[in-house]
C-alpha cells in the first residue's frame, strides 16, 4: 500500500510540475473573475458578453476600485516574491526575506513621523492624506536604502551586511516606539491600520508609477538570474567565473530595495509573502535554477496575493480584514516547517 501511495504522489508531483503555469494561469483568471463578480456592482457574464450595456455605476466601480485593487495584488505579489528569491539566494539563508535590509522599517518610520508628527503639532487626522502617506513612506525607505547601498560598497561579507540591515531595522523600530509613546490614541490607531497592509489604498493614478518601477525591478532580477546561480555557490566561485561581485551585489540589493520600498509605500509592509513564496516555488520545481525560480515566483506571487485579498474581503461578512492577517495565517506555517526541516 505504501509503495503504490508513493508512486501516486510522485506521479501527481510530476503532473503539477509539468502543468504548473497552466494551473496558476487558471487560478489567476478565476481569482480576478471572483473579484470582478463580487459585491453590489459586480460584473457578471452578461456584462462581459454585452459590454455596451454595462451601467455607469459598474464602470465607475471597476475603474476606481476593482482595477486598482487587482493590479495592486498582482504587482505587489510579484515584486515581493521576487525580493524573497533575491535575498534568500544572496544571503544563502532560507529564512531571509525582502525586509531583512530594513527598507520596510524605514518606510514605517517615515509614515510614523508623518502621522504622529502631524498629530503632535495639532494638524489632526484630516491631514493624513494619501499623497502624504506614500511620500513619507518612500522617503523613509529611500533613506535606509541609501545607507544600505553605501554600506554594501564597504562591507564585502553578505552576513555582515545582513547584520547591518537587521540593526537598522531594530533602530527604526525603536524610533517608531518612541513616537507611539508620545502620541495620541487616534494617531497610533491610524498607524497600526497602515502597518497591517491594504491593497485598497492604491488608486488608478498610482499605477502609472507602480507599473514602470516594478517592471524595471523584475526585468533586472531576471537579467541577473545566471549570476545568482553562481552566487549561490559562494563568492569565490562567482569571482572565478569572471563575475564582478561588487557590481552584482549592488544590483541585487538595489533591486530588492527598490521593489520592497515602492510596495511598502503604496500597500504597507506585507508579512511572509517574500519568505514563503520562494519556498513554495522550490518545492514545486525542485530546482535552484534562478531563471525558472524567478519566473515562477513572479506568477505565483501574483496568484497568491489575488486570492489572499479575496479571502480578506469575503472571510467575514461586511468586514475587510487586513491583508497581513491572511498572508500571515498562510506564511507562518511555512516558516515553521522550514525551521523544523533545518533543525533536522
């Protein structure tokens, strides 16, 4: 019985591996359809067949809410999953995620200064504008990104650079805690809601910024896939192949900072996505070839976030859960299984 069971599981794994892009494409289409058809102004099959008959209300809801939300899920999932692959390969650490460099914490500090600083000088919550939140998050992540990239020029060891990133993350978290201590309840609540992440904050105009930046980041990652294969085997091996280690390190770190910073600014810090998705991809492909890993991570991340957002909106009636609640519920068990496996 055990022998036949093993054959069945092995056959099923091969079938999934062979048809993974078809399965993921189908899941993505169904997920997008689930978003479009849900709610009071859902777009049904009759609307698709007769687009000229779509009501102005449905069209408005689609353009202003549904389209930005779906695009935000696709872009954020692809970007953060790619960051996870880059960081785990660069640091050669299974538990390294896109935010180990402190970029997410820098964005959080920028938003904390904006929200709690506004409250401290008596401006109130009416000044917590969309542009202000995004601008402050991008400024905070840009400052930390600059520090990390400058450190990367001097620090050759990836382990030491990881420690520098973690220390900056701790420093910015401490600064946020100080701001929280001296702030009022409304400002703290507003900041906590932002830190839980939301795809609903992205507007149609924001896509004009998000799309090109993420496209450049993903393209850069794919172009450096072969160099990542070499780096996975160690710095000396990569140098022996003629790879400029310092330049490649700079490109990988800059790409990660860019993608993680822009997503955190618009969506908020996303928990476990960059940590869990690369491991799902490795389990499916059973390979560390980065050209394959990165391509699958881009698609898998998009599908994952589309469905996480749908669950967040539909798990509890009339309540939209923070996206981090759903990603953590799925991602945390993956991290635990990784720790168990490495412990063995």
